[in-house]
């Protein structure tokens, strides 16, 4: 009987050890489940750990109930066999062992619940951090899109600015080219006028009431003697203000000038008339003023004086000319073909003066060559 009871007690101890091993395995399972839930994060939710623990607790209680039932049956069998004292001792030992194991399990359960609370708190903080990261990523994406839009606008603006700068540079280059051409033209005109003034004694003076042509080196006896003719524009026609000395057919010359609008031809004919009068010695004492010349309507631009040295000479000879205006009206100088079309397009004053000089130059070259 004693051996049988000892064997049964050993069996109970083995069962209690197995029960403790199961509790340890349950604890490991709970910790593994908590670790998996923390690693999975909020995107992969798992079953609640509290529910798992409740299920495990219910299973343990069922096992405890089964063990108590088996122990009660074992106790009743021992009582029937007459070993009440041994059974009481075994029962006390088993109760103490079970109480100790239960206390340990409760302590472990409290530790697991504390770990679960910490894990849930950590998971909550991680969820908040993930939410903040999502918001930060969204804000960064929006800012990136905005910066991309601004960069595109800046690239477009740079292209437009480059186009504007290129056009401006082309315009500046064109203006510089034109300015160089104008400087070259002015230089040529100054050279031509100096040549005319030096060799032919020809000056163009603008000021006062109109345009004045001054000729010297006409009279071989008195090369320094000046011959002049003054014109003005009135109602789109040339009017002879003064001719010193007077020439024949001045009215016919004015009619031809208003018909042909060829100022160079008029200046050339006037010089020839002055030369003829000087050779013939038929020079009247007083100048002739003619203001009743026939005229045809024609457009009239404004021309400037093109000979600075001539202007200085004129200023020295006539102090009152310092108060004259620099710009005076004068008719445009057209080509020979423009005589048939008085309504042709008006030309720039610089071309008028240029045509005068060129025509006079060609006339002189033709005359000297002949």
C-alpha cells in the first residue's frame, strides 16, 4: 500500500511538473505573440493579447478542475483503503505545491500583464510617430511639387528673358551698326563739304529764315568774294529770299526747282550763273530779292547744317547768327526721276544733304574730266 501511494505521489509530482512546463510554454507563447504584434505594427493587426491570455487562463482553470477531480477521486480511493493519514499528508503537500505554483503563475501573469501594458504603450507611441511621419511625408511631397512648379516657372522665365536679351542685343547691334554708318556718312559729308569749301568755295548754312548757299572762288579776280543765295519754305514751296549778286532768270530757276525738287541742280546752275556773271563783269551792286516765284505743292522735311567749320566761319562773320535755331525747314532732295511725281515719299534730311553733295561732286568731276 505504501509503495502504491508513493508511486501515486510521484505521478502527481510529475503531473505538477508537466503543468509548470505548460505554464512556462504559455508564458513564452504570450511573449512571442506580443513581440510579433509589436513587429507587425498598425498595418497588420493581430488578435488581442488579453483575449489570448483569457483563453489560456480558462484552459488552465479547466485543467486545474480536472486535476482536482482526479485528486478527489484519488483521495476517496485512499480513504476507502484505510490510508487516511498518508492521504492527508499527501494532500497537504500537493495543496502546498499547487498553491506555490499558483502563486508563481499569478506573479508571472502580473508580469506578463505589465509587459503587455508597456508593449501597448510603446505600440501607441509608435503609431503616433508613424502618423507624424506620414504627415511630414505628405507635407514634403506637397513642398516638392511646389518647388518643381516654381522651377518650371523659373526655367520658362529664364527662356523668355534670354529671348528678350537676345532681341535687345540684336537691336543694340543694329543701332550700333546704324550709328557707325551715320558716323561714316557724317565723316564723308564733312570731308566732301570741306573739299567743296576748300577747292570750290561752297558752304551750306542753315539759320535765320531758311537755307543759304554761299559760294566763293567764283571770281578769278577776287577768289575770296562771296556769292550767296537764300531760300525758304512757305506752304510747301521754295521761295527765293535773296540772291547776291542777282542772276538772270531767277524766277525761271525757282519754277524749275519747285517742279523738279532738285536742289543740287539748282545750286549747280546758280554757281554757273555766278561764274558767267563774274567772267562777263556784269555784277549788279545790290542783291535781288524775289518772293513771287511760282511753286507746286511738295513735301518738305527739316534739314540740319552739315558743316561745323562753315557754321563757325559764319558765326565769326555774323555775331547775330549765334542765336539762330539749329533746325530749319527745307524741301526734300529727290532724284531726277522724282520730278514727274511730286507726291513721292518724303526722305530723311541727311539723304537730302547727301544727295546735294553727291550731285555737286559728280558735276565737278564731269566738268574737270571734260
